[in-house]
């Protein structure tokens, strides 16, 4: 394919595509071409090959291909340019149906000049018409580059690059076909005229009704400027500080309030619809698809952190949505914990107010070099707007802390804040609350929250099981106070059920843990038996399982699983000082009981706790099985899947234990 030696009869099909019609915001249609797998693979390989070469060719004018963080850098640079560069006007340019209109002769000419190594391949793609299929209709692709072609952004950028590089405006930034020019009035106007004429020569037409003009110099006559630009660009839109956006991001603080209000309305509609589906699915959508995930780009490119009142409104909506999905009430402390990352004992449902400052700081630091290149043409001395204020805000929020060693990483900034928050929760907690926080902060305790809900793979949690699991993790009420069948009082936190000797959940959890270990061993070609005969200890009790072939150093694996209650009174003296103390003690007790096994056995106690921690022996066995799973399956995620199954089994056992304390009603 790269050499161009493809049978001409299959070229129209091999380089054709199926069309998907996506609706634009203005009601128009964006045709996305989904090409054949072979072509897409070949194009992606070609993209990797030309990436560095075109990166140096395009920067700092064209940021739409091969430029990491190009959108964010453009927004930061424009904000600084408007603040310190004092331009007369700013012009945003929109090209009508750009990808599908550019002249193919121009495309191929630029390709041959700049990336001749893939010229023959692209000649097959665009020299002759190819077939496009939309439902039952067949269309002919004869002009432009296909939106959906992995090489499309690269070759389109090449086509317009000779034009946009000769513009004279001080601020000249493009993201594919979206251009932004800033500077004195006459220069920007003459650049617009040049673009109009040059673009028409290569088949492109400006969409003046979508072009925007921002007048930054208040001394200029607004009507005169409008008349001047309307001659060349009729119906051009005049925007102010409240409505100036670049690549979807607000530029000035005046536009942030409207942006947040509009976004909150959309999120409210989404959140209401989440109540129509299963809570486990809804929780995953809330965590991975809404709020912070939708805000990430603007949080990184705007100073949202400087508007705490507005962000609190969004945070309150997130809190209400979480309470509705999980059917629980969160106080301030439990909401703070829930909003932490899973690795710090939270649910991973982040507050927008917590993420906004780390996001902005990491974005500015990671794109500082590119911002410098963009602004170098306009003025030599520049300062990124909001950077110094953001640094001071971070030091205020995290007193006594230093800036991270890797300021380009959002996680580095976020970790400092999250650790302080977690430590603060720990410092004001005692007894069982402290033991709970220590336990849920362990890596293994959060495995179940990383599992995608699926009934087919056994990772789906029923609504009540999910509710109890999250209530136990956050320390919020699980049930109304009542009497357990054993005669003990059960408080609203429901902790008694986790250690009640009459709880049925203990047995189902124990059986599930052993079944998971047995199945994982079978997957790595180590058959095993549960409760094997012939190796009973002195009291006649048998271990939970034994492999039928040697596991390590010629010895057979023997394991015995146990789940200790993190919050049991007999364990609190250890668990409120050190996470995993209960399961570690249980493992030592198991090892002592089975000390009489012969040297032909490799005994491993597998200790876990109700709130998630695993004992040292359990972790070692898990890592060994996980390594073998990865080797056998070739899937690097196999180990984490095993951890999720074990963690989910613990949560299901906890739920069954708490339900076991409730009186049995008479169903219909």
C-alpha cells in the first residue's frame, strides 16, 4: 500500500468508506468516513512516522496536528495576548465544510513536497474517486479529504499551511480550519482579505456568518469597524468579553458564569436520567462521563478555580446526584471522603472545585513552551495570565507544601491536595472511624470500585449491595437501629453484622473467595481441589484448597482463606493504628495452626478484611497468580480483574452479613 502497488480494481473500495452523519450544533451535518480496517491501520502507522516532521513544520501557527496540548496552549496564549499585547481587534475565522472542499491537487502537491515517503499511498487515496456508502446509497468521493481518515488532519493542515504562515497578524493561531488572528486593525483586515482570496484558489470558502470579531481597543469606533469588515465579511458576528470563546473555552472571567450555568442545566438533565437505570451503571457514568470529565478541558484552560461560589453550585449538584443514585445521605465529612480518588479512600467522584486548581496549574506548566512560541511574535516579555495567582492559591490551600517536582502532571498537583484532605479526615477521626479510613485507603480496598458493571463477567452489584458497600466505605448510616436475631443491638451503621457469629454472609463470602482462587489457578493450568482430604491438621479441620501439581520449588500449594472484621472490637486496637492489622494477625494465626504440614506443601494463608485490606501473604499469592494470568492470557489487565473479583466477593459478603441481621419478612 505504501508503494502504491495495489490492484486498481479494489482501490475505490479499499480507500472508500462507510459514512456516519453527525449532527452539528447549528443543525448541519458532519459526514464522518469510517474506512476499512487495513486502510486505517496503514494510515495510523503513517501518522506515527510523519508526526515529528510535521510538528516542526506547523508550530506555532497550526496546532491541530501533532501538537500536544495545542488547544490549551492556544487559549492561554490568547488570554495573555489580549491582556498584555493590547491588540485593536481579534478575528475568529470559520471555513465552510473545509475538509470536504479542499482541492485534492493542492493536497497532493504539498504531500509530495513535505512527506514524499507516503505520497504513493495517499495518491491511491485521493488521486481518483472512491466509493462512499451511506445506508443503501452509494456516493463518490471526488474532492477534499475524508473526515475520519487518520491522515486527514495532517494533509488538510499541509494544504493551508503555505497560506497561514505568511499572515502578518501578531497573533496567528490555527486549529485545523479554525483560525484566530489578532493585532492592529489594518493588518488583521488585510490578512482576512488574503485568506479569502488564497483559500478560494484551493477550493475553500469562508463562512462569514460564523466568523467572529472582538474589538479590544475601546478607543476605536465600533460602527466604523463593523462597516469596514462587513464589506469583506458580511454578517460577521461582533462578540464582547461575555461571549468570547476560543475552541470551546471561555477567555475572560465575565463569560465563566454563563458557561457554568449552561453546563449545570445540561448536567441536571443528564443526572435526572441516571435515576432510570441501575445504580451501578449510573455510578460508573457519573464517575467516568459527567461533571469533572466533561469539564476537564475548560478547567485546564480557564481560571475556574477563581470562582469558588460558582463551582460550589456544581459540586452540590454532583452530591445530590450521588445521593439519589446510591440512596444515601452524605454529611460534609462523608462527602469530602467520597470526592477523593479511590486510592485515598474515596469513590472517585471528584469535586469540580477540588480539581480546578491542579488542572489549571498543570495545563499552564505543560504548555508553557508552546505558549512562549505563540507569543514570541507579538512581544518578547510575556506572563501567562492567572499563573502567579494560581500558585498563590495553591500555597494557601496546601500550607507548608512545596510545588510538585513534575508540575506538568495534574496528578502531581492533585496528590498533594488529596493527601492533605485524607490526613485531615484521619486526624479528626478516632476508634472505628479511624480504622475505617485507614482500611479503605489501601490499594486492595478499592478494587471493586474499578470494576465495570457487567452481569456476564460477574462484576455487577445489585442496588442494595452497592448501597451497603458504599455506606460501609464512607461511614454513613446503612439501616435503622434494630435487634439482630442473635439478640444484639444493631446501630444505624450496621457494623454488628460484619462480625455476628450467626451471620449467613460469612459462609457465602468464604466460599466465594475460595472459588475465585480455585478458578484463577485453573486458568493458569494449576488444577486444584477445595477442602482436600488427607492433609487435615491436628483438630481434624482441613485447609480450604490444595493444588494437584507443584506450585513452587516442587511443592504443592495449600491455602486457607479467612476474612476478619476490620471494625470488630477485638481488632480495633490494631486496625485504628495500622491498615490491615486484623488480616495480618489472622494470617499469622493460620500459619501457626498449619505449621505441622509436611515440607512437600507450600502453605499460604489468604487473609482479607471486611473493609478491603489484604494480608501480606494474600498479596504475595495474588501477585504470583496475577503474573501467571498475564503470561497465559496475554492480557495485562488480567491481574486487576482477579483483584476486582476478590474485592467484589468481599462486598457481597458484607451485604449478606448485614442483611442477615434484619428480621425475615413474609413476602407475597
